């Protein structure tokens, strides 16, 4: 798919949890946004005369990619994060530039027996546009899908109603939600207490028939990938995309070298030049 660069404007925002917002940007040239479900774009913002770049997956749901000029983003607030401080205070009308699409977190062309999609927090974003793509595959029996979603508590179970309705409408789609900081209740059978790795261990994992997508917290991805490798999986059937939450960090000024340090460096350089 062709990589494009274009400008976009924030149209509106929508709160989906106490700490998470949806941001809908629209291309200024009104052309359709072309991407494959699961891909991301790189966005450049200008704040107080300084430019900074962040990558966000397209989180559009209920629509076919390329059907409009929208770029829907799902972003959680990170204390001290430059993007958070800028976007969570932004009003509709701010501009940015976007470039993409990028990424290989995709439904594979050669369909596996089962697709396992694992996410934590806003790592659910790239899977949202996949729901439309998966509908015909689930309905005609071409594929079975497991969505394992890890959050800290029920309060952070993003898109709870939508995901439950989707699972109820598609028997081949199984939803599991894992709470890392809250016990499960007796109300919903798909709830689990603990981490996503525990839920995966309950499944009869099959490296020959399963294809796994991982998106979210880097620690979760590393731990889950190590577990899957121990069970016979590899880079061909486990695709990873880490969400890195950037915080502001103070720059450490370079230290001034002493005369002794300068002399030592000079001696090493001289020796290096003389050696054959």
C-alpha cells in the first residue's frame, strides 16, 4: 500500500473511559484514508513552537477502511507525556500532519484455524477496524477468533457494550477480559482475574493452527511472546506491536572533559591510528 503524507484537522473528541479519549482527525484534502485494518500512522504535532511525532493505530470501527477521510485515534492520558498534555487540552480545529500507513499487525491472508488477538489498554485500537473485516469470515465459518483483552479494572474495559454485542452476534468470536487489579464478578462469564498470559494458558494453544497478534504494554508483549515461544510459536505466527507511552524526560547536559580525560582519549586515538 502506498505511503502518503497529508495534513489533518481535529474534528471532535469523545471520552470512552476516565483516562481515555477518542480523537477524530479529518484529512484537509477530503481524500479517503487508505489503510489495512491494524495499521498505524505517524502524526506530527506542533506545540508551543516545537514539533513532536507520535505513532497511533487507526481505531475506526463500524466502517470499511477507505470509505471516508477520518482518522480515529484512541489515546490514554500519560502524566507528563507531551502528547497527552497537548491533545487532552486541545480544542477541535488544531492541525497536524500524518504519514502512513505502516505496520504488519494484520489478519493474515492465509487464514489460520484460529486467530488470537491479545491487547492491553489502548492496544485494543488496531483490532477495532478488524471487527468489520472479520464479520464475513466468522459468518461463513472460515475462521475462529479469540480476543483476549487485559485492563486494570472493569472501569477501563473500553468498548464493553460493543464488544459484548459483537461476541453475542458471532458465535465463532470469543471474548475474554482480564482484570489485573480487580476480582472478577459472577455477572459476566467472560471475565477473568489476572493477566492475559493466564488466559492464554487455559487455551489449547496450537502452533500449527493458531496465529497470534499482540498489541499493548511492552512488558506484556515480551512476557507473552516468551511464553508462546516456549510452546513452539515463532516470529512467523506471532506478530507484535508495542505501545510505548512517552513521558517528558529532562536532558542531561554533557559533562565537560577534564585535561586528564582528554589526554587519555588522545593517546587511545593515536594508538588506534598506528595499529595495522
